[in-house]
C-alpha cells in the first residue's frame, strides 16, 4: 500500500499549496480566521502549513506507558462532595505509583452522564478513562480506524472501589453523518480484576459480535446527538474516542460508584483500512 500513501500525500501537498481544505474527507469547514476545522474528527488545519503525515495502511500498535504524564487520557469528574456551588473535581491524574513507574488514575465521584444508555438499564454511565482517536497516531483519520479483532492489553488496579451495581467495561464511540454511536463490551466486564486489590493483567479481543456488546442509545433529551448504529460499522471505524466506563449507573440520588481506578502499560493492536 506504499503507492496509495505516496499518491495521497502528493494530493494533500497540492491542496495545502492552494489554501483549501487539506483533503476531501467530509466535515471540513473554514472559520472566519481562515483556519480549517473538521467537525467530525476535531482536526485543525492552517492553510500554508503541511497537513499531518499520512500513516501507512495495515496493522498498527498504540502504546501508553504513562511514564511522566497521562498521555492524553482523561476522565470526567463529578460534583465535589459538599460543594455548595456545584463545582466539579478533577477526576483524572498522573500517578508515580503505577505498575511499572508512572500510571493513570481516575478517581470518583465521576460525572453521571445521563445522555447515553438504555432506559431499562440504569440512568446513565461514568466515563472513567477515555482517549480521543486522533491521539492514536498523527493523521490517523485519513483512514478508517479499524478495531475489529483489535487486541487490548493493560494493567489494572482498583482502590477503595464500590461498584454500586455497575460494571467496568471497554467502550467505543464513532461518529456518523450527524450522530454518534456507542457500544460497550458488557459481556466481558473487568470487575474481577478491578476488585482483586492489586495490579492485574487485562486482555480483551474486540470481536464484532453484537451478542457480546450493548448499544448505548440516547437517553433524556439527546436523541439529536446519539443513536444506535451497526456494531460492524462502529468497530470498523472508531473515529471518535474509546476507553473504559462504568455501566449501568443508577439514577440521581442513589448510591453511586466510588473509589480509584488505575491503568498502566496499555497497548492496543488495531488496523488502518482504506476509506471508501
């Protein structure tokens, strides 16, 4: 596929020289300042500069060692206990006490996201650890980010965990033309490793079998943003973000999950495939 990458690179350089959008993918719009922004991938491009390099097609490996920082991983914190003004806490941080040096830690209380889920399974979810797909590799959105049969491995430790009826699961999100679709790997929760009390190895294969996953549809007033889409299509191009979440989470006023969830030495083997 080297010829494909080389030809595409020449096209992008020509478009950059002309001051137009960096490529023909959908989602690009030009701001009043002349910068190009892709609303689907959140990429930014300034005319006259070189676009991101075009990665090669085929197998790819993403690795996060968390040696000195969170490497782009984040959580969404909830309201600080007893906060009179409803302010939120910082849920994600770097810790020097990982499995092999530094690590990523996500601490409750987490924000209760009531926009996604299923009405028959709790009232929402906690986004414990997520990474934007654009952080996988420079220029990754020039191709399809194919997680079908991807291998995910990492080290996991829970401290002071109260699951309160929820489960820690792998999750992926992809954007379609106007809505995002979310699937959670609910058939293979990480509860056993999380509650073991010490660092545990985790390995999950992301097989495109809908029986193993749960589609997190829109809840409340957000059918404008979320909808179910076929798992094959979502795993075939995880163009938004992915990571770990606690699901299902009970409604507001109930006892919510709490504690600290730590990750280290994370590795994802996936593929880049051509866009249609």
